């Protein structure tokens, strides 16, 4: 098979074999620790601008299928695996991983020592890199990586958002397990909740989960003004996941500052970070990000630990220290009232959730729709409905 090279900006390089479409690609190199769900990972718009390394050594064994996409295309800039299966052993499969990458014109590499690469990124941090099937000079490729634009400050949400608003009405159906909780439609009056969802890079399974709990969802572009959101007369507002630096999306912060307190808000991932900035907190770039379907998060209010699906490179800096055992939870004063820290990562202690005590607003850093991943956090969609129900009682 044809030789390929992955070179990092710090001069480290890895030799492997060409995978996917022939060519050359660049992006910030990160690693994902999920053992399954490579198709959902590739089509997650939050990976815009990034080359994804899968730590699981064997990728592609169950092939790809249209039912598992999270958007209308692959957004990852490149793909790195230890071994790509040329055989797809699953009745749902419609193509092999190799065929899928070639059709989408995605440059990838296999045969890389992904354990060594992951260890390097964990110790040195995520950094720009280049995969090439054409130029096999590691020094030239490393220089190309060094010349690549930084992910810091870039508005990547604008490159993945929808062009115009649309309505989403499809639930999970046969795509995924139903929410792991009783059907509450029998215990509450049947109501359709009008929800506006900001598309900063929204995943389709998020929209399905919202429909599952009784929402009629109107998806709007990232640049939609607060005035235009309110004109739709929604019961609630959802802030989606998305790629890049939240500080690169100032227009979203402006809209949120006008919308906080006007209607219930639920934010995840980039939406969580944008809420943090709207509250007046700061954000920062994580050393190597959180990417995977096995990240433990503690709900500080209950002590319950959830295994979560995550994909982000930035975090919110809460202005007070993480509590010690037996202490009350940190609360910060903001222009919109008191905001309480609710969830933290058990891996690195970073902020994973917060709630405004004086406005109907809450957010989490992780992906409660969990596609791929466990469904420990699916209840958060019901909490959003509870918030709308309480607000409009």
C-alpha cells in the first residue's frame, strides 16, 4: 500500500499507509477515546478544523450506514487510525470505511502507532498537523503545520451552521434507544413545546432527542439576532454544540445577553461556553481537549457520577474554587443573578455544568444526546421541558 506521513508542528512525525482519498490535509490533531461511533465522530460538526485520531486500534469493522450520520457531511479534516478494516461485518452496513472516506474526499492515514501519538498529544498538547500521501518529507510537512492558522479566536461555527432556518420533526425512532426513563406523556398534559435551537454545529441526534420529549424544533443559523428568535414566539431556547473558540463567536454572546431571562435556555458544549461568556466568565483552551464517550462527570448536587460523551477544546473558568467535600457549591454573582457550579469533570476538575439560580437557564459541557456514547445524561432533555413547563404554567 502507498506510504503516508503525519507530521506535527513540533517536528514529531509518524509513518503509515494511505487511507481514504489521495491528497494532503491539515488541522489541529486531537484524539478520541470512544471505542465505537467513528461515523458519528466524523460527521460531528464540532470536529471542523481538526484531524481526529481514534485511540481504539481497530476501526471500520461494522462499516458505515446513512442512519448513523450526525450531519450532511464529514467535517473532520482528516482521520488517523491504527488499523482500518477492509471488511464491514454488519447487516446495516452500506459501505466500508475506506469507501466512505474516498467518496467524501477525506485524506486519512492508517498504520500509525496511535498509542504513541496519543501519549505525545497528552503530554505536549493538541497541535496543528498535516497528513500527506503526496509530500513524504516530514520536515516540510512540519513546517506546513506550523504555518497553519490557530484554532484560537477563529469563528468556526459560521462555517458549519445552517444557511437558513428550518423545522425538525423526527424523533429517534429506530436510530437509537429511547430515552432511558418512563414515558412522561402519560403523566403530564400533552403539550408541544416550541423550541428555537441555535445551530453552532448541531448534531441530528440532539434534534431527535428534543422531539422525543415533545418539542417542535425550529433550527436557526448561528448569527440569528435575539429579536428574530423572539419573533418566533418560542417556549424555550436550545444552544447547540459546535467547533472552535467561543470567543470567536461574539455575535452569539450579544444575542444571548438579550435573551437570558426572556425564556428558558438549555446550552451544551459550545452553547455552554457561550453562556459562560454571556454571564461574564472567561474561557480557556484545554491542553488536549475532551473527546470521547467515556468521560466521568460528577453532579455536585447529588454526588451522582455520569459517564458522558464529550467533544470540545475549550472550557469555562468559573470565578470561584471547586468545593471540597462538605462545602457548599460555588456561586458567582453575574449581571443576570447568581450562577451555581453544578458539574465537574472527574478527570481534570474542569467545569462541566452550571445553573442560573435567578433565571431559567442551565448548561452542561458534555453531549447528553450521546451519539456515540452512554445515555446517562438523557434526562437533561426532560429537565429542559420541566423548565419550560414551569415557566409557562
